[in-house]
C-alpha cells in the first residue's frame, strides 16, 4: 500500500537543503536504504527508508529546503516491517583510490582564512585543504545541481564552499568517485601530486614525509574510527586557525566533593550517579554569566563578538570509537540532579552510538574532563566556533597554606584554552578565578 515517507527528527533546523537524491520512481528499496542526503551547517546526513517497497513518487528536488515532517517520497510498501529508528545516519567516508598519495598538511579554506584574518588561497594553490565539514557555508554554489556527480556529501559541500563545479571534475576513486584529492588537483590547474609541492604543504607548512615503517619491523594498517575521521580535520582546522592560549589554575573542591559524595550515595539508590562534572557545569555557567565573552563567538566580519544569552554546555564523552561532544541545553535553568541525570542519559547514548544531531548541536562552551583517567594538566583544543574550552584533570589531596599552617585540601586542576582574538590573558585569569570560587562553595554556583 502507498506509504508517505517524511523527514524525521533532524534537530532544531527549519530549512535544511537537499544535496542529493538517491532514488527514482520505479526503484526497489529496502529498509535503511538512503533516500536523500541533507546537509546542515553541522553535518551531512542521509535519511533512510523505514520500509521496503517500490518508489512511486519523489516529492522533492535537489536544492529544496526541508524540515522535520517534509514529504520526501511515496513508496508502495511490500509489507516489510518498518524500521523504528529513522534518524539520519552520519555520512560514511568515501572509498579511497587504490593508490592514494600521502596527504599534505592542510591550508585554510577561503571561509576559514577570512575568519582568521589571513589571505585567501587562490585556485592555483595546490596545497588547498579540502575539509570534511566547512563552517560557515559561504560558497556561491550552495544549491548547485551535482546530481550527476559521483561524490560523498563532504566532497560536495567542500566543492560548493570552494566554488568548484563537480560536473567539471574527473573522479579517480572507485567507480569514478570524486575524492578530495581530485578537488585538490582541479584547484591546482590539473597538476598531479597529493595537493602540495615537493617542499611545502598547505599554507607553506612542510608536509610530513612518508616513511616505509615495514623496513624496521612488522606493521599493519588499521582503519581509524568514523568519529576520528570526522573530528580529526575539524580539530586540525581549529588548531591552524585559532591562536590558542591555555591558562592553568586549581580549584579547592574539598567541601564541594564531600557534598557531591553525599548526593551520589542517594542517587545510586535511584538509578543514576552524581559526578563532579555536574558541579563543574554549574560553576562554569556561574562564571560565564559574569564573563560573557567566554560564552561568545567571533562574528564572520572579524570585528565583532556575538554575545550569546544562553548557556548550552558541551562535554567530551569517551566512547569505544573516540570522543564525541553531547550538549546539555539550558544548563543555567537546571539543577545538579537534573544535569546529572541528563549527563548519564547522553553518555549512554554516546557509548551506544545513538546520539542524534540535535544532541550534539548548539554548544556555547565545552568541557573536557579527563579526571577519571588521570593527568595533571593538558591543552584542550577550542571547539570552533566557540572561543574557549575548559579542561579538567584528576583532583588530588595536597597541602595548602591557610595563613597559619599547611592543611590537606582536595585540589582540582583546571586548563582553560581560549581564542586570543576574543579573550585576553587578564579575562581568562578572571574567568578562572570566578570559576574556582564557585567550586569552593556550591552556593556560589547560584549567583
């Protein structure tokens, strides 16, 4: 019987462009087959079919803007069981050519170079970076019809950002698929290589030479996880574009941690846990309220800050495939108990690979807590377009002078990395003082 398939929950997005349609009238499809690919400013996503059957009508076109509930296709279902979870899937990495040259160090894309105040790379620059995800979307080919081009969503997005018509690019990947190296060669005027010259990589950075490690012993190639493949380029771009500075400090959590343990004892009987991260989130909100610049973003024109009057706190969650960053929305309106329960729920979804785009969108400030593993200090990388990130290491008992004698206190190491264009050293130090003052006494978190 005819079944209408609509856009499922794709988070807080009202107009997401359709960049690819995978089916046509008359096609036979199975559950989980991709129907269309959508692309927001956060990521590309496939919308899978919840049923098996034959496509009767396709109700959208490439370039259309859709939202949750928009009709995609009408399928003559053959009675196969529908798939309950119809949330969009993360795009799978494109297959690499059989013989792929070593990748050179990436340079800035035009949008990134503009936001960083640097010169934009010209089409003749063979070292241009082709990122997995570009932010913000600023190309002239935002809604170009690439339906005849065989390329992954990330390559399509990069092509629009760099104003490259994929219909003019020859693919060298499997079955003629267009790869990032193909874009690099196209931008360099068709000259070969892997996107860099013999002496320099992108932005004049010398590339790391390829070494045959098998000469020294037994080796094997192990594929990186999907999360690592997606997050790696984003972290690299942040490190290259943002002038990072890290401010280290310590917070006395002796009394706060005693209270936390009391709460956790009761919470365990009710099926959840109260960790120190809940208190760090509340203390961070208190500090962000007093120092709004740390909760801001740089305006695209580079001479203004975007002040955010909301407090959505991202936290790095460890999973078998790598770190992901779920977001606690409106943390300023939630208490320790509510935050603790939400932390547990989002962490479980992260470990099970069930986080949706809405779960990882909208952070205004991020916390990376490694206290459960170890360490004394580290330099977390700012999660652009945010301008700061807080690193938390393992607390330890150490002697502290109270004016008369040394007493044992539980001290928590804090590492605030920040974008020096938006935050100077004095502001960073004041923010950390406010933060650690809040951590001393839970009542200060309510200010």
